[in-house]
């Protein structure tokens, strides 16, 4: 059975880019007769907005979305992540890293998603000063030199050589918070996710997640990475670029706008927004979704 998901982070409210992801993931799941789950990725309390999680769920309901089962909160699943990290430690695939970001950045080259870790702690080059004996480490995974490639349903073939392009990446931060890459892999497997429809800003993360799936003997879902929505400055609509929160008083207009971005045929007049969702599901074709970023009017 097809099982998809929508996994917002409560660091802010839903915006037009969030709506595009929600609609596309929902339509793809329902068009395949599958389930659509909602997972709240609340892993970073210092960055979360008070009340955002509840607001996100109310907004989804206002726009007509209905999800299957209970909403899952990552903040309640720490034991699962600890078990996965423990498994990697036991097999010598994860190691403690005491490097400060400033120090390792100074000796690092740039990769496809920021600096590539230079492997100081992997090779035991770094020595922790005695004065820092109580310092807690981050935990990194050892990546291989292999080229990891997959076929994305929208983007097509995508590949990375993790050792060169990414480096050994963090699974648990020194402050104890879990890294997104580990949590999302563990949760997708635990929830039986078979298909992931999400934004192209996460395309660069996918080889890391597939690598972790291999290391943890977990299944790899099928991926489809949606085009990004850009503002007038060519920036991705996001919380960082001050994307306005969805106006629930304009829900039909906003849904029709996102349907247009996804190349869904124009819908007739409807009585409520659920009819627009049903129309999208009935006319859904992932092949019609554009690959290139979409410039919005605002």
C-alpha cells in the first residue's frame, strides 16, 4: 500500500510553499488509493514558535485536508533515535566528534551543502584538551567513497559521492538534539512510508538519508522533489525569507493558485475547499508537475 506523509516543522506557520507540498503529497497519496500521514518534526525546541504546531494542524483542517491516523510528534520518539544511533555505534559506523564548528570549518572545503567535515575525529587527529574533559561530543556517521544515486520521479537521476560532497555528517548534536537526517530516516521506516513528495530544497539531503537507510537495513521509499516557489527576489519562499502565513480567509484562492503551479487542470466553481482537493486528486498526474523553480507574483 502507498503510504505518504506531510512533515512540517513548527518553527513557523504554513506558507504558500508549505501548501504546495501539502497538496502535492496529499494528491499523490489519494490518487494511488493510499494513506496520507502528518508528522510534526519538532526536534529543535530553541527554534520552535510557541503554538505553531497546533496552528499548523488547524490550518490544514481549514484548507480541507484530512489525514490518516494520529499525528506523530518527533519530540516523543527519542528512544527510537537512540536505538538507531546505538546500532550504528555497535557496528563501528558512528563516532564521537569533539571539534568546534569554528575549528573544523577552518580546515574544510566546500561541498554541495556547505562545508565538508575534514575527518579529524574520525582519524583521531583531534585531541580534546584536559580542561574540556566534560565536553559532550556530537556523533557522526562514517560515509563511504561510493557514488550514491537514485531516480527522482520529478528531477530524474541524482547522485552524490558522499565522502567528497558531504563528508561524515552529524546524527546527534553536541547539545543532545537529534539531527534531522537520522530522525527522518527512522520515522519514515517506523511509519511504513513508501513514497515521499517534498520540496527540492531537500533533494541534496536525500543521498544521506538513503545511505542511512542502507546502514540501518531499512527500506528506501520512492522520492519526488517538487519545484520551489520563488519570490520576486528569486529567493525560496520560506520562514527565513519572511513568507507570509497562509490566510485562511483566502483558502479557495490559495488552493487554486497552488493547483495552477502544479499544472492541475482548472477546477469549476465549487461549494467548499474539499471539492478542490477532490478535483486535484481526480486529475492528479505527477508527470505534469514542473521540474524548474516557479516564480510567484509576490
